[in-house]
């Protein structure tokens, strides 16, 4: 009887195992908080720049529906002339479902306006 119960528990645990997902609902095999497709995109875009890679990874972990997302994106502008374009591309990747896009658009309405021109954001990488 004891072996039977252990066998059932083992089968149950195997059946419950799923791939890791993050807030974006995508696969995150290495559990770094970034969807695998975005990980691949970051490696392509950052090239040999470790600082740009770290900045992209940091931003990729932030839910774009969070009000401070745009402030945290400032780091990209400091590290690359293409920072704003990278931010837009990343945002498009992050909001790849209608549910995520809707959540993002709804939350933007609730975020206070931030004049980020007055924010002295230091990119600590």
C-alpha cells in the first residue's frame, strides 16, 4: 500500500510540472524573469555590450503596465543612440497578446503624469 501511495504521488507531481512562466505568461526556461523569446532578442540587440544587455534585461523584467516603466526605460537612452527604438521594440514584444495590451492601456489611464525631463535618472549597471 505504501508503494502504491508513493507511486500515485510521483505521477501526480510529474503531471503538475509545467514550464516556468513569468508575468508575461511566456516560457522562461532559465527562470531569469524574462520570456525566452525576449532573451533571444536581447542577445541579438545588445551584441557585445554588457551594459546594454543588462539594461535591456532589467527593463524586460518590469511589467510595462507599471507606472514607473517609462522612468526605468531612461537607462536605454543613456546607453544607446537607438535607446528609444529599443524601448519600442521591447514593448511590442512584451505586449504580444490582446490581454497584455489591454492591461497596459487600462493601467496607463491610472498612472500619474510624470515629467521625466526633470528626473535625474542614473543608470547603475
